[in-house]
C-alpha cells in the first residue's frame, strides 16, 4: 500500500507510513537504541529545528501543513527499527513492489508521450515537462527521483543477491524503468540516477573478473550514447538544456528558461538567507518571503516565475536558518562516505548520492512522496547489512 501510494494516492502514503511507524514502535524493545548510531538522530533534530522556526512565522496554517509534511524526518529512527527484522526474501519483495509501483505510471506516461509525440517534443524544447499520468498527478521531477531510486535499487539487488526466479522479474522492471526515465527525460532524475549507478559500479567493480570490468566500463560509456540516439525526447531536452545554459552564461532574460530561472531562484534564496541567517524566515513564510524578495532583488523575473529555490539545502536555510541547512548537508556527506568498505553500506551510499544530488536541484523534503521516500529508502538501506554491524 505504501509503495503504490507514491503514485496512486496520498492517503495510501499516509496510512502506510503510519502503519510502518507503528511496527517500529512495537519492536522498539527488541533493538538497542544505541545501535542506531547517532547520525540516525540528525533527521529528527532537523525536524525539531524546523518546528522551532514556527516562532518566527506569520502564516501558521502553512507552517502546520509543512510540519505535518516533514513528520517522516522525526520518525526516521522508528523506520530503521521497523526494517530491522526483514529477512532477505522479504526485502527483495519490498524492492519488487516499489519498482512495480514506479513502473505503472512510467509506462502509462511513456505511452501518453508516444501518442502525442509531436506536441510533447515541441513542449520539451520550451522547457516544459512531460506529464506523469496515472494516479494523483505526481510532480514530474518528484517522480523522476523516485524512478532513479528504483533503478539504483534494482541494479544493486541484481548484482549482490543470489539469483532466483524473482530476479528475472527484477531484471525486467529495472531495465524498463531505466529506459523510461530516459524517455520522460527529467534532468534531475537522470543526473541522480547516473551518479547513484556510478557509486554501485565503482564499489562493485573490484570484485569482477577483468573481462567483466572491461565490458562494464565499455557499457557505462555506450549506454548513455545509445539512449541519446534512441530517445528524441532526451535529445530535445539536451537541446533545451544547451539553450538554457546559453541564456544563463550570457545573462539574457531568464524568464521561461528552466535552468536560468533556477539560478535566479538560488540567488534570490541566498539573498534572503543573508537577511535571516540564524532563525530563517519561519517554516510557514518561505514562499511569501521569497516572492516578496524577488520584487526588489531581481524584478526582471515576472511574478509567475518567482519560484522557491528548488534546492533543499537553500530552502531549509531560508526556512529555519543556516545551521539546519548545514545539518542536512553534514548528514548527506556522512552517510555517503562513512566506512564504504564495510559490508552492506554500498546501497546506503548509492541511495544517499541519488537523494542528495537530487536535493541540489529539487526541494525533495517539501513534497509528500519524496519526503516519505527519502526517509524510507535510507532507513531500508540502513538495514541491508549484517545485523551485527549497525552503523
């Protein structure tokens, strides 16, 4: 229910998440809390700092809604506990359900693109996203990050666990999702997927025979080229990206140019942070303050394009101060690089790279599906290791 809720129903996400937290609460006496190493409590600390910023806010309904949205961060340790008792077969089934939950909207969306190809190819050249069909209308960047997670998860399981009939299903879903993320061509998802796969590849390659290493390196270079030549939507997205970069580097009017507007939003966020470095503007006032600041800081951006920064670290600093943004960044760096050689931590490192590279181009902790996925997949990966070796 929880995995399908990512693309079918926000209510499914909420019900499933509450149920999983309840499982963790029931098992809290079966695991030593000290084995959830201190870094596991940084996310609850980040939530509490965000909650404290409510004293600085004027829009209390917005503040309350955002705090409810961020509750997965507060309950992160419970999620770790809930996943601690899963055996290998159950973990594989969880992965399969998640991949299938991503596959369904992806295949429907790709079909929708195929039957409207001329129209959507033109829209891509104008910095417009391909719509994600099926379910409650998930945001395209949000979905691309979830799809990237599914590809990295599937690749890890294909390489690391013993083969059985379920692995053929896993192989089909992983390859299908990898193909479809290129057709849907959201740049944030593609970038985070390739970075996550690079971690998996680099840390697995030492165990491969020489011929496999050479073949893997060749495929790593050829596959992206193959996808570019076979996907017109991806080629159009690359063309649009080059145009965006030209607008940015030559300081032309950034309006209606996706990346150029994002740069402007980052600069605007930094200006707000400079004015409110310690406590931020308050969790309920982020959108209002950023839009108001645009009027004086960069009035060339028309009102409809005055967006939030699409960068989780900057948005957190705007919301609740520099300390909270640095806290999240430290959490990211720590779990990406902490004792990589230790058995079982490869998946945690790879998924951390996916999520935190995406965080530089999307505020993934400000939307329900990605904040839940962020907490779930990191807690899940936390337990893909020898039970005697908790980080």
